[in-house]
């Protein structure tokens, strides 16, 4: 179903027939919020079954107040998002204001200083949070607009609500995938206007970064830059990819010209999917699904 409303457009919706509005108290609500998009998923905590997936594209806005107003309009017109009886609400933030810190070096009182190394931070308008990864030694420090942060906390006062950064959901998801993929691979996530690159070594996080993409040739440039920087072989390194790219698309064919050992990743095995999700390609929405791994 495609619907267009002032400021946003629903471009994908999948709903499982097993969804029961009377069971919201046992469902986990996953939200992923960017400045130009929003993804929603609902997971049944009793059996880890995905019951709903929605993907929205948002109009360009100039301020976080405008973004909050657009999201509020979307939520108010939604038959589920205003409900307050979820078991948990997990929110993933998509932005560039984050820093990964080894847990051995982490000092809670220094979270703002960590972010100032590579971001401009205004503590009057931004909330600084952190997330300790479950499957790696990294702690992700990140910023979120206080307007968005306060609005979400007021929206779900009776739910257990947690915030993570998109980088954390991807790291948790890729490490989980690597348990059945033992090679020291390069992992890609092709987002809207962003490229995420991860590398694991002996099952441990070796590298993560995200790159803003303005022209298609920048994808190849950044991928090869990371491969060479990690002293890996362009010819032999296995590259696994997820994200907004089709298996028969011109973009994939261009990737294959430079990276012969490239393949698409699977959707997470820790979740269950009804047949209605067969229309969603397996390599889509890894970041959204993987919020489920974050606690």
C-alpha cells in the first residue's frame, strides 16, 4: 500500500495476519528515525515473530522542530503508533553524531568529550546517550535532538523505552550474522544517501564507519579505500552486502566489476517471518531488524 500525506510517504507496508491489537502488551515496537526516513517494526516477544514492517520517506526539513511536527502528524494518523501499551519501545537514531569507544577507555563523565572529537555538539539542544554493545567491546556514544528525545519519552511514558544509534544495530546484526559466516569479511550496508562499512576479525569488530554518498562512484572509492586501509585483498576478500540495492540492479553490476567476491546477506535468523514477508528481499532492513538485538 502506498499512501502520500503532507510531508511523508509510505513506500512499504507488510502486516502479518497473526497481529492482534489485544496483545500489544507482549509486542516490542522498533522505530528507526532519520532526518529523511522512518522505519517501523513490531515483534512478538513471545516467539520473535515479525508482525509489521513499514518504511516511510520524509520530506526535507530545516529544523528538528519541523521533523518532530512531521513525525507527530504521521503518528497521530497511525492506528498503532500512539498506543502506549507496548512491552518495550526501542528507538534507533540515524545521524552522524556518534563515536565508538573501547569499554576499557570509557568514562561516563566524558561522553560529550568523545563526541566533540568528530562532531559539533550543543548540550542545550542535544541529549548525549551511550550504548554498551552486547557482542563487542565497543560503547557507542551518540547525540539525539532533545526535541525528538523528549517527545518520544512523553509519547510512551508507560513503556520501557531504549535509544541506540543505527551504527549499534548494524554492528550487533553483522556480528550475529558472522557466527555462521566464519570468514574475516567486509560487510556493507547501503542506506539512503549513506554507505556503512564494517569489518570483523576473528569474530570481533575491527572497523566501522559510515560515509555520505553524493555520487555513485563514491561507493566504490570508499569501499576500496577501506579494503586497502585494512590491508585486505581486493581480489580475494569476501564482501557481504545488505541494504537498498536490488540483486539485478545496475548498481550491483557496477559493484561486481570491482569486487568479484561479493554476495548479499541473509535476513536475521533470530526472527521469524510469515509468508507475507516473502515480498521483502532478504537483504533489506538489516538495521531495523537488528534493533531487536539491542538491550
